[in-house]
């Protein structure tokens, strides 16, 4: 009998839901506009209604539903299912989300950090399949990470493990939003890299990007820099090279510390593809010790926008080893 | 019935042995001069003779001896008990040490990396007691580390995890012996820090160190720099401050990545004590994220030179969870 879980990915813009079977197949996708709900209670009520709608539409016997997993952008006490705070979603401080959802749904609920669940999804059904020790990173506005150790999600002693974006790239360096300085995120985060390249263009570096955005540099995005690089634009190629070196230096440290089998990289910026990955792999090859450097494969995430939903559902697929990926 | 294991710490200079009971009490200490044995076979024969001598002297029934644990300075396949190579001990490439010792001793043998075993010893009987997630680092000529995750030694996918000394402190930086550059070890390793301070003194920085070494700067050691700092020598205090900042930057990265409960620091350089630890703690406080920064305690190792012996024996104290510390 095929079993299912509901996976939910609560994000700053959209909250995505779907039914996921134990083979990782996603169906009955639906989404809500997170920002349209002004209060926490309103969003939770909408999520409950949406879960019930998906279950009704799928016409599945309740016995086939293992539970509802939900990933949120913030620190979560996984054991208690309590959200400490959310990034970019106000009013969620100290929310007992597991209890609140279980009170309204007749199903078990598990809550975890969204990047942890992306790591779990990739580990079980994506680029991490078959690996026991791996690190997943997401490159976007923020730079986050999730860690799988001995086949299980490693959450750390206060549920905050995996903050790859705030590992220092520079001994000193530019101030970061976190209060520290020199953090990796400050040098490879979406907005920062766009601003940095904009500066170079304004100072006169020749590039086809100006044409691609009709001279409106405020329309520049990582996608456009990638497009330009694919068309052979020197400035864009060099730029991805630099961004890849920065990521590679931090990853070399992680490779030497954790000796993972794989590092999986997802998020919008990862769509830069080969110009970025080549530079990351070369830098890790140069900076990591020979044994762990040879042992690691650096791969692009495979599940795309579904990773969070699939990972959230996957929390229920191995209950005897909750959160384990094999 | 109190049970025992033999713990062995094979080092470049000495090979130390002792009997350790399941409460961590060490007795019947003995040591060999590693370098006095020209061949691998000679050293192994001497270790076997010494183990037998310790057992004979202690007059223990064989039933009370759980096994022989041995830590070596190099990469070890723990499962097979095979040594890939040793640092500063030539001729040990690809040695099936577990099998060779078991063939001559009528006891089970386990072989692991020495810093892993120091971490296990500190976790079970030293500064890590009661903690589930911790990182141990040793500050000496080399800078090494051992990682305990969920109460068990984490060895990585190719048994090389924990190389804290080769995490990049600098995005760029000075060449390191490992082939990379900018590594933490290159900026806080024993020899490098002595040379760096020597340079400052030769360039005229005033200090009482010159008096402490009778103007023979080649006699300068970390111990002497510590002595000078304790006497209020400005140059030495500032120097430990700088070294602590460098260590603190790398540790802040580890704190953000792994969210450990404790970081335990041992090795000769750690004897610099408070001037060094204060600077490390302040830097981690400034550079780590608030949640993991508050969750971590940074402590001096407690077991001193016995940590390796105790950790090696401890491999036998929790056979159901081999290598676990609680």
C-alpha cells in the first residue's frame, strides 16, 4: 500500500503544499500567498483549510496519510515543534506550531527549519541519494545550509546548525546583517553580488548586461548575469568565477572539517550552473586536503522548488529513525 | 567487577601505554621512545612486549581486560583498523595495525586517529562530560580536531574529519605545509607563532622575553611567551590576544556550522591559559550568531597528556555504541 504525507514549505512569499508519496512523487500541488495573511492565526487557518482541501481532492483513506510536515524559514525546536522566530514573516516568535496544527488537523505534525528539510529531501530523493554524510547549501538572498550526518539530519545543540552563510570568509571584512562581519553571505548573497557587479559596470567595465537590461541596471538579477555569462560576456564569466572562489574557500573549510561525501548546492544563484560550479570545484580542489578533497562530490541540487515540500513529507517516511535519509 | 582496557598513544617522540578502568582511572603508566625503533616491526614488537608487561604487573584476570585501544597520529580506517600513513613516523604507510597486534596479543584491538581519541577521552571523562555535540581542538606544532556528534565520534566519509587546522582563516594568505594557503595552522601553529613573535622582537619591540631567554631567541617557546604574559609583558599579552582572535574567527565558523554545546581546547599552546582563552571567547562572542554563540562553552581540556590514552581505552567501554561517549 503506497503511503503519503503532506509536505508544506512556508516561505516569505508563498506557502506551498503538496501530497508526497514514499517514493518522493509529488502531486496535488497548491500554494497560498503568505503575505496576504496579516496574522499568524489567519495563515494557520488557511494552511489547515488547504490541507483538508488537498486530502478531500485526493480522496485518500486517512490510514494512508502518515502526517503533515512543515518547513519554516527560522529556528525551530524540532522535538517540541516550536518556532522561535521566522525570517521575513513577522509575528511568529515562540509559536507552538506543531501543537496548533495538530489541534486542528487529525494528523501528526512535524515542524523543522526549511533548509534542513531541503537537505533531507535532496538526501533521500535528490542529488544526495545513497550518501550518509552530506552538506546542502542554498544560495539566494540568504545563504543557508543543512547537514546530514550518518544518514540523519544534524540539528545541533540549539537547533541552529548549518549556518554556512555566516561562516567567516574573511578574517576581517565588511559588516554583515547578522551583526558580525566578513561572513560568506555578505560576499555571495543575491543582493550583494548584484550590487557589486552593478558597481563594476557603473565604473565602466564593458559588458553585454547593459543591453540585456535595456540600460536599466536596477533590473539586473543573478539570472541575467548567468545569461550574459552563457553568451560569453567576459565580465559575467569572471564574476561567477570570483563568486565561486569565495564559496569554494568556505566549502574547503567544511570539507576539511566534516569530510562529507557530497556537497549539494541549490537556490536561485546555483542556476548560474557550470561557470559557478567549475570555479567552486577548482577552489575546493586547491584548498581542501587531498583525502577529504578527493572524497567529496560537489553537485547541483536536483529537486528545485520541490525540495522543501519533499523533505517536509520525508520526515514521516522513516519514523523509526526520524529525519534519517537512509 | 571493575573492568579495564589498555590505552596506547603512539606519538612521534614517545609511545605511551597505561591501564585504564571504566571510570577513567589511569594506572601502570609506561612509555617507549618511538624514535628508538628503526622499523615498524620493531616498534610493534616493543608495544606487544610492553602490553604483556603491564598485564603481568597488574596481575589482572584476562576476563577483566576488554581490549587494547591505540591512537596514532595519522589517518586510520577505524573499521578495518588500518593505518594509511603517520605524520612524523616514517614507514607506516598502509599498515593493518589492528590485525598485526591481534595476531600477537590475545585481545581485541581498536585503532583510531589520536586527536579523535583525545576528543573521546575529554568527552567521556574530561571537559566534555555530559555533552552530546562537541568539538575538541589541539593547539601544538599542528592544529587538529575531533568531533563528537550525538554522543559518538564522527570520523567522516574517508576517516579524515576534524582537520580544523586546515580550515582557511584567510581567503588568501600564506602558503601552508598542506599545499593550500591561509590555513589556521599557518597562523597559530607552535613554530609559526614563535617565529612571528621572534620577528617582532628582532625588529625592536620591547619585551621581557629577551631577558627570560638570556638574549637567545632560539630558546623562545610558547611556554616562555606565556610566562612573559603572566608577568604583564605587553608584547606577549598582545600576541596571545592576536592568536586568540585568529582561533576565535575559525571557531566562530565552526559554532555557526555545527552549533556544538562545547568546544574543548588542548595541546601545549592552550597552556597560555586566560590571555588566550579570553581572546578566543570574546572573538567567538563577536563573530558567532546569537543562538549558537550563547549555546557554546569554550573550555580548556582537562585530561592533559592522558587524554589520548584514556580515549584509546574508552573505545572499549561502550561496545554497544562503539566510540560513543554517553
